[in-house]
C-alpha cells in the first residue's frame, strides 16, 4: 500500500511542478516582451525627439511605461 502512494505522490508533484514551470515561463515571456517593447518604444521615441516629430502624448506614454 505504501509503494503506490509514493509513486502517485511523485507523479502529482511532477505535474504540479510542470504547471508551475509552464506558468513561470509564460510570465517570464510576458515580462520579456513588455520590457523589449518598452526599450523599442524608448529608442523609437528618442529618434522622434531628435527629428522633432514626437508629440506630447508620446512623451507622456513613454513616461507612463517607465
């Protein structure tokens, strides 16, 4: 009776860890995409400032991201 319980518990832990890992990876993916978008937005808005094309709304948006 003890052996099947151990195997069953281990299987449950594996599934639990797998779902945790998958959730963590998706969370990391989301954070990475947000950060990359913020960096991309900052670089493009920087170029826009140089050419004097950025509006006040763009400036406010970049401040809101930070």
